[in-house]
């Protein structure tokens, strides 16, 4: 340390303000210039070499990052208390540099240290989703706790960040309160509110509607979020891919809830093309896509979608986290429908601790209940299954995506002394003939030269007339009533009166 000259000591004091040092950042801070000349960078690099040689600057053996020696840094930071204006200016410059280099958490931390809250709010909205979806999530939440609450009513971005903080921590009442502040701040803003903030508020509003059990409000907010995201400029919004992914996932989820199963599944499938999508959002989206497919009766497709969600979750150690709940529920229902009872029980067992902790999406809970009902129908008789249906019916009534499935189950479980004659149309008989096969509904549609939607409607009509809720039961009942001749799948031929 004694060999350092005044210039080296001044640089050391400036570097003490930041956590991670590079030669370029050192030159930015030394020259008070966001774009220092090459010769200035080289000169500062020489100073850094001397600081390393003296032990004043060290390299962390774990991360490989360069920083001021902790003891020296503590003393230098104390000295900056006598020069607050210069300290704020250097920290603000460092924040800009860190953001430009993609070191978002360090940028937020420096801007917060400088008290540059307007910059913090803007930075959060254009970049924060990357951190929420990444490994720095917990560290980010700690930084968000530093936001002065009294600034939120006049800054929509800070207000939105505080509501996101409460949402991520599962603080429901705080989330509702902070989101109200954010919505009011947007409405009261004099200057135009930047598109990222608008998108964030719509996304959070959709999440609140989901939390409060308001399907129409969720669908409206999710659609508004999708429209707001389309206004974002990818060049100036690093978090654009995450905004797109989250908005599309919420919209697809809302469509499932509203009962538009095919539309919801399609939206959740389409969003898989979004670049740089976060694994967290992808696991959630694929899980709900699997739920939609399971509710549509596409057991094999649902099982594949569920595994698409669970495979990366296992790799990341998330398989017991709530984000995997939709995939486990869909996996259970798909397995139960496919008469893979042990697989269904394994999925339900994985889901059980999450349900006990609370906070599992109600639609997920309903789908899990449906899976349990299917198991009960085979293991302990219809009476137990009927009691289970009654237990979930009041809750499920709010989740229209499952209404048709529940109605079919209720019809199947209703005592009927004499089975009525089943009258199928010619098209319904053609579809029924292919149900015993291993063909998917899409493949059946291609075989019959019909649209997928048309085949889906015919299959639903067949299920309704047979009083069943799934494909395997339709085949079984049809054979019991002589509507199908047992044989190979594609060769099964229907026998029934044809309606005019």
C-alpha cells in the first residue's frame, strides 16, 4: 500500500463503491466518462495491476471476479460519507455501465445506493423480469425492499415493482394493496407511462384476478397484457421475451379457466416459440397446456405435455415446487384416463404436499380431484366417487374449463335402471369406430378427412350419448351395448341405428 501514489489511491477509493471491477468500469469511474478513450483504459489497467500487486484489489477464487479487498473497501466507503454528491454521481455512472453490460442486479444495487429511484424504477420495468425468472430472484427481492414506499404513488414503475415484490413473497393482502397503488399511479400519471410498466401492471392485475377467483377479470387483464406486450420495443426492453412469455401463458391459462379449452391449449403451445423464455414460465405454461389436453380427453398428449414440464423441473430441482403442480395434476388425470392407476397415484402423491401447504391453483385442485374420482370409480365403486364429486362440485363450478368433464362424470355416475337406446349419426358412428385404435383425435380427423374441431365435437356427442367422460369408457360401453364389434382398433365397425 505504501508504494501507491495519489492517483492509485484515488482510483482505489472510487472502485470501493462497486462490487465487481473490470478495467473498462475502472476507466469509466476514473475518467468520469461513460465512454473513455482506449489510452485511458490502458492507463487504468496499469493502475489495476499495481493495486492487485499491492493486495488492495483481489480476485475472488470462487467467482473469479475482481473487487477491492474487503477491509480496505469498508474504510473507503466510510470516507465517502463526506462527499455525498460525488459518491452519488459515481454510483449512478456505475449503474448505467452495469446495465449496459447486462449486470442487472448490480445496476439496481448501485442506483439504489445512489438514491436514483427514478432510474431504479425504469430499470426494473425494462429488465426486472429477467431477474424474477432467473437465479438472482431472491437477491432481487432484497433490493426491492429498499424502495421508499412513499415514492410509489407518484412513480408507477416503483409501485409496480413493490406489488411484484409482495406477489413473489406470497403476501396476498400486501399484493392487493400495492397493486391498487400501482393502478392509481398509472391513472394519475401526467407524462405517458412507459409500455413496460403498463405491461407489468396488466400482468399483475391478471394474477390478482386469478388469486381472487375472478375468471372474467383474469381473461380481460390477460388479453390486455398481451396487447400491451406487443407495444414493447425488444431493442430497449431486455426483458421483452419474459414479458411475452408471461403474458401469453396467463392468457392461455385464462382461456382454460373460461372454458375455451382448445383455444387455451393452442395459445400455450404457440408461446413455446418465444426466444429466451425462462424455464420457470415454461414449466408453468406446459403444465397448464397439459391440463387443457387432459380436460379435452387427450390422455396421451396430456401425459407428454406434463412430462415436457416436469423434465426440466427435475433437472433444476423444482419437482416439489408449486410451479410443477399443474403438470402433476395433468399427469394424474391423463394416467387415470389411460387406466395407468399406479402412475396416477404417484402423480397425486407428488402433488399432495403442495395442496396441503395451500396456494395451489384451484383449477389444478379440480383436475387432481377428477383424477381421484376416476381412480375411485374403479377401486371403491361409484358411491365413493359420487361423494367425491359432490365435495368438489361447488368449487369446480367457478372453473368453467372443467365444467363439461364434471357434467359427464355426474351423468355417468347417476343411477340408471335401464340404459336407453343409443342413436348415433353416421359421422358419430365413423368416429366411434376409430376410438378403440391408437390414433389421436387429430389422426382420426385426417383419416376421416374432417377438421379436428368437427371430430372433437362428434366425439363429445358420442361420450354424452353413452354417458361417459373419457375415450376408454366410450369404447367399453359401446361394446357392452353392441355398438362396436371387438377387434383391432382401425377395423372395429359400429352397429347402431342412424339418426336422420
